[in-house]
């Protein structure tokens, strides 16, 4: 395993922020991970794990060791249960599951990133969250070098959140998923339903492959391509408001919402659009013309520029609508 010094992280984060890591290595096995942990202990420096870098914002140079995860592998336990190594690409896993008649993940097609990062913020799209399919998360505690198995309940999953966001010492080595053996079509999410209604397809006879293709096509149409307009997907979380806060907001602006028992989910993109941010920006960073939830950069910029711009948006939205937007990706 090669450890590089003064490593430019520009090509390993999807915002293409140009900062430097004091040390960098790629690992392909758990033994290499242990070696990297040992190195950081000797040097007395912090560790940071990275998958495909599609949900991180580097706010400055990283004065430690960045470990890039390239641990691959799949173990099929039975028709429902499968264990996937954390470095596998998420979308490839969804595609593979479909080919093996393991159903349910189709709504989560085309989300960038690794399988190992999927539990971190409990990735979700089109009405589904990965936590619905996670049985166990296998980890190594990098402080003690011990293995630890987290049950789904241990992971404390919430909307774009999990226990791992506050327990950064755990490196996820693999994730155990339980999928369905029978097709489980769910296109109830508003924009997905509209997409299929507008198509010539018969809704009653849709297959999981149709949903996979539909979600992929919809995402490609509405989201900017992160390899050309550099981004991390939604930059701000949707708001989850209690009844009182929701009522206060609706006195200022009439918003579309999604209601669960005790809360109201409001699209951050809607507020950004109504706040006049769509397509607006400064020198190297802007809100996408295509999708108001997505912040894009022109690449090769300083991380602080992104944070300054994001904070100016948070302040502006607060002054207009009295709600505080929260940044979705991990700030480093
Ligand atoms: C165009 C675009 C669209 C997107 N759409 C969606 C969407 O629809 N829904 C959604 O939820 N997200 C979406 N995202 C965000 C992103 O795809 C997910 O958060 C994804 O899971 C990030 O994976 P990654 O491997 O790139 O993680 P990274 O960005 O590399 O890391 C993210 C966080 O996870 C930690 N981490 C990574 N690997 C490990 C590991 N093995 N063990 C422990 N910690 C680890 C990192 O330290 C970091 O804190 C989108 C991003 C882009 C660019």
C-alpha cells in the first residue's frame, strides 16, 4: 500500500475543491486498512475515510491521512440476504440486484457513491431510504482496531442521518442488505408518479426494471451531470417542521409539503427557487439553473468559497422565510 504525501484532493471530491491532504492512500483490503490505522497512530494524525467523494465539502486542507475505500466483494447468503463490501459502487449494486431478481432498490438507482457511504446519511430518493433494506453494518473501530457489528436498530437511522455521522471512528467494511424476492413497485412519490403518468406505460403492469429505467431517466433529466457541473446532489436538506413552525412558514409563503404523522417535509429547493436563488451565484459557485437544490462549482476552487456562498444563502432564506436551511453533505 502506497502512502502519498501532500496529495491534491481535487479529483476525489465531486465539487472538485482543490485542497491538499497531508497523506493519502487507497485500500483494497481490511489488512491494508489496519496498516493505514497503524501509520496514523505512529504519526499521531487524524484519519478520514472517503468513498467516491460525492457528499463531502473540504473546507480547508486536511492535516491527516485520507483513506480511499476500494474494498470490493459480494457474498450472497440466500435469496434475500446479501453482504456487499463497502467500496462497491452503489448504482452498480442496484443494477446487479435487479439482474439477480433481488427487488426493492430501484427507486435508489443512479445515486452516486459507494455502498459503504450509503448508511452514513441514510441515502434516499423517490420515497425510499436505504435503511429500509439494511439488516446489519459491519465496521472496524479505528481507535481500538476491533470489529463491531451494528444491527439496523443500532444505526439510529433518520432522515439523511445515522449514528455514524457522530461516530466517525467506525470504518464501514460491508453492509448486509435484505431485498425482496417478489417485485415491490412503489411509484407513489409525486414526481415519479407524474413521470410514469406522462409516459405511454401502463402503470398497473410496471416491472422493477421499468422503475429502475424511469428513475434513471428522470434523474438524468432533472439533475445537472456532476462530472460537468460539479456538485454533491442536494446541497441543503429538505426541512422537516413541526406543526407550529410549519404554520408560521405558511403565513409567509404557500409551500407544497409532504405530511407524516407529526411533521411536515418542505422542499429546500422550492424555497431556494422562490427566494430567487435558482441560477444565481458568485465567481466559481452557484445554484444550478436546472435544479434549485443543487449547488454547482466551476472546479479548482477553495472550499471556503463554497461555505461562504452556502452561508449567505442560509442567511438570506432565513431573512425571507424565517426557516434555517441545513447543509446536507459532510463538512470537513
Ligand atoms: C449528482 C448527485 C446526486 C445525488 N443524489 C442523492 C440522492 O438522491 N439521495 C441521497 O441520499 N444522496 C444523494 N447524493 C449524495 C451522495 O451520492 C451520497 O451521499 C453517497 O452515499 C455518497 O457516497 P460516497 O462514496 O461518495 O461518500 P463520500 O462523499 O466519499 O463520503 C461521505 C461521508 O461518508 C463517510 N464515509 C465514506 N465511506 C465510509 C466508510 N466506508 N466508512 C465510514 N464512513 C465512510 C465519509 O467520511 C463522509 O463523511 C448525490 C450526489 C450527487 C453528486
